[in-house]
C-alpha cells in the first residue's frame, strides 16, 4: 500500500436506533499497542454500556494489521461491518469503537449491522481526513552557500525539510515520496544538486494532502 487516509483529530458520532444509543469514537493510533491502550481507556469511560465493539487498521513494518471484535453482539454484526467501513474508506492507523447502550428493543442481525456501520460511517464523514503516503526519510548535508538553492529544489519537488542543524555544514533531515527518492538520488549523483552527502535513514509515513 503506497497511500492511505487517516484523520486529523479524533471525532465522536452518535445515532439512536429503536431506543438503543450507538456512540462511535474514531481515534488516531500509531501502532497496535497504542490501539489496545486506547481500547481499554474507552471501555473504562463507557463501563456501564452493554457493548463496546472494536475495529482497527494499522500499518506496521509496511503491513496492514486488522482487528475486529463484536464484544458480545451476535457474530459478524458489529466489529466486522465496522472494519469493512474502514477498508472501504481506505483508512489506516485508525481505531473505531462503537459503544451501544441497549434500549430494550432487539434490532435483529440486519439491524445491528446497519446501526454499527452507519455510526462508523457518520464518524468518518464528520472527520477532517488527510491523505498519507509511505515514503522515505533521508539526510542531506549542504554547504551554506547552496542551502537556498536546496530549499527551492525541495519546495519544487514536494520534499519536506523536517529538521535543520547548523554545524560546519548544514544537515537537513528530509521526508519525501518514494517516487521522488530516485530523482533526488540521480540529481545528487549527476551533480544537478550540490550536496556534500545524501543518505537514506528509514521508511516514513508522510502527509500528502488534506482531503476535508
């Protein structure tokens, strides 16, 4: 997966279906451990609820980790449909927990699927979404006399300068899309840009654009 969608800030959405209240918490997460900690926190917050159903999608080591839980609802009526909504929206590094306060009226399997799906989708629609892309973090060493040219080069090629250290030379930590990596390496090797050094550090998830 080269790109995916995440959210800028956590959001909450709520619907009522036949007196049952469904509350979705859509939460940004960094990794599996972070997700599990936030699940426990939400469950404590809504400890008096009948169900706290869960779905998440997380990228770790360039692989997508997925999990869903029905938390006592009939199998396949809650966590699975919630996960499907995350998949359809290409969301990753996202956790959704839908809490249900039972209203005394049974919804049936179809009604449950619709309610959990609708609450999840409503939270997504309420969120400001950001397109993310799997890229690369690199380190460039630049002469002071070449720094302004290098800044212009980065701006022109959508390369983000994340950190600058002013030493004997200027050390720049940069983040860029993978498709740009080959270009900067080629330009460095052919002296189209004047850098003292250029080294790849590691893979990095970088922000591409705000969708909403």
